[in-house]
C-alpha cells in the first residue's frame, strides 16, 4: 500500500501510467482505489498520473489539531510531488477544491507547474457559494449522509442525466461515498473551501492555464470560473454550455477529453 508520511500526516497515493507527470485532483472524493476510471478516458494511457486521498478520507490520515485550509492541502500535494522527485507537472483540478489546490501550487511553487486546468472552481467565495457549502455541511451533519448525497447530486448533474441514472448516482456505491461515515473529515474539507481566496494572487500564475466554464453549473457557476480566467495572465477559457457541475454522459466526456488533450499537447 503506497503511503508516505508527508506534511505531518500519512498520505495514501497512487501513480498510474507512464509519460509526462500529471497531478489530478477532484472535489470531496478520490481518484484512488479503482476510481481512476473517473479520470479523462485515455489519460493514464498517455501520462504518468498521480492521485491521492485527501486528509481524513480513503486511507489518508489527518492531524485534527491543524486547521484545515486550502494551503494545507496544497502543502500535502506539493509534499507528495517532492517525495516522488517530480517537477514541471501538469496540474488538473476538477469539480471543486482540487482546482483550488492547483491554483495554490501554481502561485507558490511555479517550478512544479507546467500547466494548469481548472473546472468547477472559484477564486473567491461569494455569499451564494458560501451558503451552498454551509448547506452541504448542515445537511450532512443534521440529516445524515444519504440526505447530503442526494442534495449534492441534484445540484451537480443535469435533470436529464439524473432521471436516467439516479439509481447509480445514489446509494453506498454512488457519488461522494468516501464521505459516508466521515462527517468530521467532510467538515474539515468544507472549512478549507469556505476560507479559500486567491483572486488577488492569481496574477502570479505564469504557467499556461485552461479554465473550463460549465454553463449549467449551479454550484461553481460560470461567474465563478470566469473570475479565475480574468485574473490569470494569458489564461484560455472554453465554455461547455450544456454541462453541469460534473461532466456526465458519453458525448460530454468526449468533448471534455478533446479539449483537455488538445491543451496538454500544446504544453
């Protein structure tokens, strides 16, 4: 089991594939433990992909005495890349805090950032996003995991996709299952998300950056992602008008892969 003691906690990680290194991070979950099937199709065939469990979920431990901030989680990711002896890494952050961690790395460790992809992200928390994040917290705390899972799923997928795949999206094997029975870990991840603010620092990002705007995203709306694009010098932006918070369905995934691989191949 690949576990390294990094940044004062035991971190579980996986390295999949060969080629140029790519660090992939998502939202309140993990791409480890067989979940690499959720990565862009073909990514692990073309690149060396590094994924890990956030603190408190999967097989990663946590230091509960240390306040949970996005800088802390970025320090974990940086520590892993240093542990593996990697530099000049493509940073891919999707669906939430993974994208924010990418921003922190690109700002503070430019030697590690070959390129950056952000989707489903933000650079400052407005009242709308703050209240949604806090809503997820109290639903999980007061109503339980199943209620939280349903609430976040309803906001993350289009109605058409939900109607067809509800039975797969919900339940013990459904989305965000890594948080089931781990409310304290979830609350700490929310702490990091609510406090994150990089808008005034994004002008320091120097790596090529692709910001994907999901036109139907009700959580991290296009207004949130356009603020990232505007703040990063030379950033590219692409709009997927029919995509919600999570890329879902064969056609959407094909378009996402085309945009991602075209960007990575140029850098």
